[in-house]
C-alpha cells in the first residue's frame, strides 16, 4: 500500500468544522477585550466555542454551571458555581464533573482544549481531546496573588500540549526550550477600528470637560503600572492632564496616585476606545519594571499607534524590540526622563503627520485575522497528526502563513523559529 496516497489532505481530514473548542481562561469574557476575545470570536464563526471561566463561589449546596450568551458573538461564556465551603479536592472533582456535563449537554466529542491558564488543566486533563493548545499570553506565575504551584501546573500542561503559542518574543525566548512545537505570536491589532481615532471624532462627554493637553492610558490598572512614576509625572507636568481608562484590579483605590491633573474614568467598551484616544495628544505605557512585566508584549502598543498617537513607554523589552526605532515611540526609564519624553511626544503630535507613514508600514500584516489564521493552521496540523497517527513524523503538511514579528519590519516564519 502506498502510504502517501492514503494520507488525507487537511481540508478533507478536518472537514468536521463543528469540532467544538473549549477555551479555559482566567479572564472573564466580558472583562477588558484582549487576546482571548479577539481569537475566540473568530473561532466561533466556524465552530462552537465555550469560554470556560474561573469558578465563582456560591451559597447554593450544589455545584452548577451558568452559561451566558453575549450579544454580537457566538461564544458562550461558561461560569462554574461551586459552594464556597468546599475544599480544593471537592472543588476540582466538581469542576471535572461540570466539564463532563457541558460536553454531554451539547453532544461534544473530542473537543479542542485551549488554555490561557495552567490552573485549569488538572480538571480537564481526562478529556479525550482533538488537540491541546496552550496560548501562554503572560508569565502568570509572576503576577500578584498567583498560586505557588503555578510553575508546576504549567509544566504539566506543557508536557501534554500539542502546540504552544506565546504572547510575544520575550516570552518565547524564555520558554522555547520547554516545548518542541512552540511559536511566538505578538499582539495583533484591529487597524481599521483604531484608525477612526485619526478622523476627528467627538470626545465622550466624561472626557471632553478635561482640560488639555491630554495624555492617556487604557487597560487594566494593576500591579504592572508604576504608580510612583505616575504620581511623579503629574507633579512634574501640572499643566498636562493624565487620563486613565480601565478597571482597577489588585490595587486598593486609596493606593492610586491622586492629583488635580489625574483622571480615572473607569472601564469603557472596546467600541468606544477610539473616541477617547481621539482626544489625547499622546498615549502612555507607564509600566513598572518588575517580574510581572518582564515578558509582556502590550496589545495597546500597536493600537495606540494605529490610532495615530505617539507612545511614551518605560523600557519594556518587546516594545523596544518591535517599535523602538519608530519616531512615534519614546522610551524612558525614570520619572524625569519620562516627563521629558512626554514633552517630545507632544511636540511630535503638533508637527506634520509624516511619522505615521512608517508606523502604518510596520502595522501592515499584524491584524488579528492574520494571527488567527496562522494559529489555526498550526492547530489543524496537530489535529491531523492526532487523527492520523500513522502519518510519518516528517510527512510535510501545509504550513501557516508567515507571522509578522514586527521586529524592525522583518517577517519571521513561526515554523522557522
């Protein structure tokens, strides 16, 4: 028998487009729109997607599932509720049973298991999966309040994952020797969405009253931000207004820096972000330099640039790597330098917009659609291997399109790294 003639093509072998995907996430679906939402919304166009969130304690005496549909997407958010007095072993057993119930309820067999957190692998490891994917968006073990066992949990997930993605190149470099099928995928960007900020949109009412010039930040406000730097910046530049948009997490409100020129506007819908950014003269990324930011590749960097705003950042490695050579990106490591960088960014904003041409060239090809397509290609390769294990290890399969590394404009093939 000619083995090569019996090997199915990907399109034939994976014609069962309804293979469900269970995405295990430490983030709520309706929290800040980030990488998981961008990707899962796209997967849901071709297959059922269940977004399995962290459990919520309940006063009820039994564990149960809440399943939430959200307008504008086919993704179903799954929220396990577990009695708050149950111990860890009882809780794990309950979560495992609830996951089985979910699959039975929807008649789902051999689902794709996609993990954003290793903490959920233990109760899902018994599932007969078409593929196990680990999209390592951050080094969660370095985050505040992370479980002490996080690295051990991650090691178990890495040992079983068919393919691993990382949220940036620094994280890829740190983990590349821990798996033989690992690929870096820096943050994508919805260019058209944020380009609308360049078109003179009307500012939302709660920001319009703030005096300018305005410099802003949107995103989660947590231990990754340098609160002392923000306080110093507000004191050093009293005539500038500093706007912060996003939920406050793991920080007590009384610990946030306060000043007459600092404004906290709360969480806003993703749809409204370009309108807020349209009123800024520059965008900020005042990240602390600590273990929680060591490997980050901020999604907001390309979003700010797509919105046509100069970016002032602390020296985050992936920001410098991918964008540090652009005229619209200013990097400073201390309060005095950061304030001076803000002055430079405002000066750039007041001049002609020629600096945006290389920005747009850099962002070309970094869409979430392209990231999704490349990830899907790698996922389908391992699904095909798992479905037809007799395929020789070196049998060539169709490979995904090149992934834009955004490293000084050089494209890097994910399969070549």
